[in-house]
C-alpha cells in the first residue's frame, strides 16, 4: 500500500515539476511548485522522515511559497505577454538542457541496471518507523553540526538585513535641500517620482519560453 | 729566497703617479674653463719622479742579485691573497730573478727617457697631464706583467698594457682614425688573449698550479706530457702573436702609429710588444718540451721578419717604415725562440729596445721639427737643419741594419748563428732571416737617405724645420750611446768572451736548454761562426750602401719600381695584402652579420615577439571581453556547465 | 515503505534535471527561481535516500535529515534574497525578463 502511494506521489511530483518549467503563466508555475512540495512532503513521510516532512511543509510550502506568491501578486506578473516568440536563449542553453536530460536518462538506466527489484540498499526492517525523531536530530545539531547551526543563524540575520535593504522603496530625500539621486546612475531626479508601478497603466510583460518540451 | 718588500714600490709608484696625474688633468680641465694657473704643468714632474723611483728600486734589486750567489738569484716579495677560493687561491706576489731584472731595467730606464722626451713633444697639447697619467699606468701594468709570479698577475698586466695601448693609440681620438686604430689594436689583442687564456687553463690543468715557478718545475721534471702540453704551448704562442704582432695578428701595429710618437717608441717598440717574448722565455721548459711548437714559432718568426722587412721597403710614412721594421725585428726574436736560443732572444729584445726606441724618438723629433709632416717624400736635406737628430738617427739606422760593431750586429748575428746551428729545416729559416737582414739594411738607409740627404723637397721658408729642444735631444743621445755599446752584453763565443746576458739569464733558461739538449746538442764550429759573422757584416754593408745611394736624389727609384712591377709594388705596400684580406674576409662578413642581426633579428623577430605578445593579448582580451555581456542567461549557462564539469572531474578522478 | 532507495534516487534525478532545464531555458526570473527551488528539493530527496541506504535498525544514520534541514534553511534565505532582487529589478525595469538585465555588459 505504502509503495503504491509512493509511486503515485512521485508521479505527482514529477508532473508538478513539469508544470513549473512549462507553464506560460508564472503564477501557474509557482502553484505547481507548491504542489510538487506537497508531494515531496508526502514522500518524506512515507520514507520515515516525519520531522522533515513537517519542516518541508512548514518552511517550503508555508513560507517560501507564500513569499513567491506575494511577489507575483505584488508585482502583478501574471499578465501574459504578446505572442511574439523571442528567439535565441543563451547560446547552447537548449542543448545543455537536452544534455542534462540525456545524462539523467543514463543515470537512470545505470540505476535500473542494478535491478528493479533489488532492495539490497535499504534495511526492510526500517519500513514504517520514524527515522528522524527529534531527540536524535537535536543531539546531532548541538554536537556534530554545531558550527553549521550557528553559521546558519548568522546567515539568516544577514539575509534579513539584505532583504530589507534591497527591497526598500526610495521615498525622496532625507534632508531638506538634498537632491535625490537615481540609485543606479546617480543622476539627480525630481522628488516624488516613484518607480513603483501603480495599477493598470504599466507593464507589458514578455515571458515566453522559446520551446516547451515536456520531459 | 730573500724577501724584500720594497719590490712593491716598483709597481706602486707608477700607479700612484698615474692617479695623481689623472687628478691633475681633471684640475687642469676645470682651470682651463675658468681661467687661471694650469696645474697640468706639474704632471711630468710627478710622472718622471715615479718612474725614477721605480728605476732606482730596480737598480738596487739588480745590485742585490748581482751580489748574490748564482744559484740563489731570486728576490721575492710578500704574498697578498687576492681571491680566497678554497683549494685554488689566487695570490699576488712579485718574483725578481735575472730575467725580471733585465726587463725591469729596460722598462724603467727607457720609460724614463721617453717620459722626459714627452715633456717636449707633448708640450701645448690639451691632454698633457692625461698623457702622463696613461704613460705611468702603462709602465705600472708592464711591470706587473714582468714581475708577477703567477699567471693571473701576468694576465692582469697583459690586459693592462693592452688597455693602455688602446688609450694611448686613440689619444687624439678627435681626429677620428686614431680611435679606430685603437679599436683594431684592442680587438686583435683580444684574439690573442683568448688563446692565452685557454693555454693557461691547460697549463693549470696539467700542473695544478697558477704559479709559474711551479709550472716551470713541473714541465722540466717530466717533459713528455704529450698532446696537452703541446696544445697549451701553441695557444700561449697564439697569445704572444697577438701581443707581439706576429703573423697573422700584426696588422694593428702599423695602424697604431696614429698615436703620439713617444707612445710608438715606448709601447710599440721597446716594451709592450716584447711581452710575448717575455712569456715564452719565462715558460721556456713548456716550449722546449714541445719541439713541434718551437718549429712553428721559428717559422712564424721567420715569415714575419720577411713580411715586415719587405713591406717597410715601400712605405712613405717615416713612422710606417719603423712600424713594419718593428714587426720584422720581433719576428727575429721569435725566430731565436724557435731555435731554442732564449738568451739570444732577450739580447735582441734589449738591443732592439735601444735602437728602435732611438729611431722612433728621432722620427718624432723630425716630425716635430717639420711641423707634423710625416711623408718622407716631402722631406730631404734635413741634416743641415737638425744635426743632433741626424746623428742620433744615423746611429740608430746603423744599429738596426746590423753594421759591424754596433749592438744590432751582435744580437742579430747571434740569432742567425743559432738558427743555422739547428740544421735541417732551420736552414730555410736561416735563409729567410738572411734575406730579411739584407732588406733591413736596405730600408733603414733608404729612410736616412730620403729624410736627411739630398735636396729639400719642400718649401724651406714656409715650413721652417728646426732642431728639437734639449729635453728631446738628450734622451736621443743617451739612447744613441746605448745603441752603440749594448753589444758588449752578448759578444759571440769566438771572441772568447763570456756572453754576459746569457750567463746572467742562465738560471732562468737552463731548464729549457736542458730539455733541448736532451734532443741533441747543436754546435757551430769556429770556422762556421767566423763565416757567418763575416757574411752578416758583408750583407749589411752592401745593402746599406745600395739603399743609401739609390735614394739620395729622392723617391724616384720607388716610382720606377712601381711602374715596372705594379702588382708586386702594391702587394708589398699592402703588407702582402693581409689588411685588405682581413677587411674582406673577416670584417665585412661580421659587419653584415651585425647588420642582419640588428635589423632583421632585432626588429622583426625580437620586437615582433614582444609586440606580438602584446597584440595577441589585446586581441584575446577583446574576444574574452564579449563573454561578460551582462546577460543573466549566459551566466547561468556557464555556471551550470562549469559545475557539471567539476562534478565529472570529481567523480571520474 | 519497502521501496528500494534507488527508486528514491531515480525520482530525485528526474526532478533535478527538470530543474536544470527550467533554470537554463526560462526567461521569467520567477520561474528561474522556482526551478532552483526544485533542484534543491531534489537534492534534499537524494540526501534522505542516502541516509536511508546507510541506516540499520540499530544505527540510524541521521546525517541525511540534518543536511536536508540545512538545505531548507539556506533555500529559504536564498529565495528571500532572490525575490528581493527581483523586486528591486522590477522597480527599475518594469519587467522580470532575464534578458532585460544587461546593464553590466563588458
């Protein structure tokens, strides 16, 4: 039963991944990604990593996806561009992508050659039990992985600051009399002009995948 | 072995004198620009004083040797360690034995005379003090050469005299051709120096020492060392050829006449060119042990004597005649060395220094009196205008031509006698030497005749020839006396008088003589000796007479001969076409090679490579620059490709 | 679940290659960031598969989950910063196309 569920969830994850890379609308891509995350969380659960499944749902599906959706909706990116296909991605991108797909096919065949039915690399007695109980993970986190743990906190701190700085909107001069400058070219600009687009008068988006090959 | 450190004074005083004169020259340059007293006037005092001190110490040293027992006739100086090179240190120390004493006396005495003479000759020249600085430096270097105990010191002196020769030949470099003459002398000397160096390396390799006494001892102990010793001897002889102007390296000497006449007298007659002979006599066992090399030495000497004498016949420049004459007489000295007569070579060296120095100084007096005229065809009848110079030159020419009783007769005849005594192929050398003697007499009296006799071939009122001041004529007189009397040093055995010079030099020449004696003694019977003496005298008198009388009315005979045999005349005049052959065969290809290298290789290859590297870098950079096009997608592509490559590298390594 | 761990790896490989494909091909920056997240998830899955391979009942290997946790953490940070950059870029260019950001050409 669990095995069947696993294959179903895998198929779902792959299908959602296809949706991510193939959708014309960025909103649909992001939502497909969400679906992929949920399927993966299910797979983690089935494999015995309960805590990680929870973490996946909480952080990935609950926070990161929300962030993505916020941005998509804030910038109103769902407008589909005109139908002109802009030709030419970066040179060879298509080819490299094909190469990657090919190599993954090779890996797969290599894996398959070991034997479809072989279960030699997993202890069957593990099936069903939770492998990552919190106590053990915590013990590891505070002993062997102490340094990455602390570094991660620093990383998060830095990220928070960076995000605030990057996304801040310019709101005119700080002092009376000072000239407000374009942050990229340092050319002075008139007070009050703001680049944040309002509603409908803005933006012709062009977003065309040159070709869509569903893997 | 007595240790006597005042020996160092012989070298150090001229060195110091040179430095002081140099300072005086610098001061006089400044004084000339700003006006005021000429400090250069003091230079001759300093210079002559320095040489005088050297002479005094040499005389004292000579006296000490004279008083010492014949088997221990050596004075040494203390040793100064110059380079401390582990197992092969290089020391400097002085070695005063009979040979060195003779050389020192010749150098310092004739040097002093020429210094005094130069006071008159170089008067008024802007480089007055500089001249004396160079002259003193030269004497110091030559003394280092003859006094040094090891090969390194000798080479230091060897190079030093070469340097001073270059400086002094090109003394009037503003004129242009003296500078080129100086370069020519230096370059040809360099060729000899290369041979000298390699030869001395071989000697050091054979005898494991730089000390010439050790080399002499080693060579006389086992003279059958074979090929290496012969090669070393040959190479050293090559070095001597360069320094002593033998065939084929003699063409620099006639060009060296571009220097002031005192320089020609001192360097190119009396001292520097005798360095080669000194080298061979000093290392005589090395040469005696290689009979093949001695044969080559003798042959080259004979050939050079002939070339020099025949070329001197056709020269119009008074100094040119004397230059080729020097080449010829040096050939005689090497002929003597080749016949194993080391003492005779030194004897001729001494007498030649006297009479050739005399002739050069006299010629300088003539040139000075004729206001820088050097062409003999424009002289004539000068005996009325310059009586003292005339007398001196006549004595000099008589000695040179070997008129009986004078010094040149005895020394030249001894050489020919020794050559004749060796027999075999040496008869040919003897014949060549005899022919050269005849030519020598002819051209020396041709010189006297053209210069001093006949009608004046110039405008007397315009030129106003005058006798030289006493400061110039007194050295002439002194040398004239020596030219007459120096023969007593080496009277022939038939007169039952001991050969003074050979006896004196016996401790030095004995090793070589012993080795040669082992190959077989050569003796001349008394009859043969008398015949040779008479033959020499007769030929000298006959050809002197012919030479004198042919030219009493000017150089007409030369022109007639040139018309009858133009090619022979040109051949002889051009030193057997050696100079032009060198220019064509050696100088021109080298110049062409240099031109090719400078234009083709330097501009196209080297500059091309350097500039090409820069251009290539710029072009490559231009291409690579286009990769940073700001396009995020290409960056993403390259990042992915790079990480995939790294991954593959990691997996499959 | 008695699925052999190789199958987990197979799924991870497929997901990863799809992520790379999307990363290289798509021009919309949001979709590119989403593909990056996809790749990170595939890596997470392979970590877990590896951990599962090396676990026995007595000795459960927990390096996989711990690593995966850190990956999630870093992915979150990266997504935040990336999206902040997208916002800033949008303010300037009124577009989120990858080709519209060619200011730094050499």
